[in-house]
DNA sequence: CGGAAATTTTAATGGGCATTAAAATACGGC
DNA sequence: GCCGTATTTTAATGCCCATTAAAATTTCCG
C-alpha cells in the first residue's frame, strides 16, 4: 500500500488513480450532493466496487474534505496569481475571474461545490471554513484596492463579493465539461462580472 | 385530517403549520442538503417528532418537491411582476433583481436552493426542470429585449443569465435571516448585477 | 364535564449505506 | 513460469433513516 509520499516514485499509477477518484467524487457531489452520493456511485464511475475506494482513501469524510480542499486551493491560487501580476484593483479582479473560471472549466475539474460544509468532521469543517473566509477577505481587499485607486465603483465589498462568489461557485452546478460551453463561460463571465465593478 | 382545500376554513392552523413545515425543511435543505437532512432534523425545528411530519405531508419526496415548487414560484412571480411594469430591458432586469432578491430575503423565505434535482421522483423532476428552464428562457428574453432597445450591452444571454442566476441562487446558502444583512443584499445586489448589463 | 375530531407519539419494519476483514485476482520483476 | 506485492472483490456487520400502524394525548364544541 503506497503512501502519498511516493507520488513521484516508480508507480505514478496510485497517485493518478487517487486523483481520478477525487474528480469522480466531485462530479457526484455536485450532481447529487455529498449525502446523496453513495460510495457505490463514485465507484461505478471508475468501474470499481465501493469497497475498492478504501484502498485509495480513508473513507467518505476524507473524500469530501479533500475535494473541498482542492476547491479552496483552486480559488486561492487563482486569486494569488491575479494579485502578483499587479495593476489596478479592477484589473486584478478581472484577471482573477478569468483564472478561477478557467480552472473550474479546465482539467483541474470538476471542482466540488462547497455545499455541505456542516457534514464535515469538526476539524475539517473549521479548516475549510477558515480557508473560505480567508479567500473572501482577500477578494474584498482587491475590491477595496480598486475603490481606492478609482478603478472600482464605491460599493459594499462584502455584498458585492458574495454576489460574485455565487456566480462563480454555481458554475459546477450546470457546467458539465463540454469544451464549447467552457469557451462561452470564459468569454462571458469575467467581462460581465468585472463590468459591474467598473467605476 | 383536513385537506389542502380548506386552507380558509375554520382551522387556518393546519395550513399555517404546513407552511411552517415547508420553511423549516427549506432551511435544513439549504444547510445540509436534501439527502443530508433527516425528517428528525426538520421535526426538531418545529418541536415535533419525525413521525408527526407525515400528518402534514406525504413524505420526504413530497416535501422537497413542494419546497422546490415554491422556489420556482418565487422566481417566476418576481420576473412576471418585473415584466408587466414595462420599461427598457435593463429596467425590467433591475426590477426583477430587486423583487427576486427581496423575496428571498423576506417572509417567503427561507427559499430552498434547487441543488439536488436528481433526487426528485421522475415526474417531480421533470416538472421542476421544465419550470427552471422556462424561467431561464424568460429572463434571457428580457436580456435580448434590452440588447434590442440598446439599454443592455451585446452579450451571450445564456452565459450572462447563468452568471446572474448563480449570484441569486447562492444567496440562501449564506444569508440566514438577519434583517440588516437583508438590507445590505437588497441595496447591493440589484445595482451590481444590473451595472454589468448596462451598455 | 364528555366525547369526537385533530394532533402527536411510541414502537415496529425494512432498506440502504459506510465500513471492515479476509479472500481472490492481477501484475511486475527475476 | 514463479513469487511477492498491489489491487479489487466478496461477504459480513451495524447504524441511520423513511415509513407505517396503532395508541396516546390534546383540542374544542355541546
């Protein structure tokens, strides 16, 4: 039984299949909710038996946790990249939208919607909530920066951030992986979301 | 055992408690998902036993169905009211945002997020999906009208509509009924969402 | 107060699902 | 072709939950 450490060892197979598992789980969770998907559902997508999943991961709780962790990473990474490139607040926001949306529609996906946080184990829940809050605060900081530099209209950054996060978070609910829709999303979302911010 | 018909009969009590039940269920569903909430969870909110729920409704399936039906009605009604008042496409859209958001935050709520459609019985699912699709198409028609009359910028109405619906649909996920937050939502969302549409 | 209708509870029943252990199979190096 | 390890399956186990029927309680009208 290989551990997580030897991802780069002789067998990339284990790590690969584990990643496949996480993606299959995210897809199921988005369609039917965490509680609504049985491990048998996830297993079927991989051509496996439900019990086989335990070879790759500790249990269902660990599965959601890692899915949510991945989702949080995707968002945090997009915002971080957008920030380091610099520019006005509006430019950073627009770039963040593009990066996050592209990640949601790209190979990293499907990314799990964090829709059943109360179902997490307490320790996991607090971790995920902390990451989620941090991401919101950091995005609000971008908005405030834009207001200060005059690129973004004066607004309630908390509420405007919530609106934007809703639009983005909802994507995995209706986007199911076809490439042409992905293009439409990437072509429309960032522009629309940023237009509502412009001063 | 009163039927649904005598809502206005001697006992408004039955209808009232039934409405309470639907609201409690919507709250639970939004927090923990449909599959994640047991009837005991819903019952506890009302100070009842799980079995008592069956006095008011046929079962869990019927409960979600009616919650989703209510959610669909809220949205359809908001759009209909916004439409009949007339004006440019942009004005109608803005009015619709205000009405829908106010309904989500007001006494009609909590309104259930339609997040576990696959869990519905086939007949219920098709009904809800049809309503959902119709609502989307009607909103896209408003956008097209705005593009035609010049009030709304040229855009992919399908994608822009998806972005907007996401922002609105996500509200019940983080809004939990306090009045001051409701005011902030109603003051921020319609303006932000409409600003992204303006030509 | 008394009794019928309304409301709620207690007490089954059965099914689905996460989880586990042991057995079976696939697979790569020698 | 053979052996040990990796992978998967089969076969339990036990819990939680939706649902139901019957009993108990409340409500309210005469």
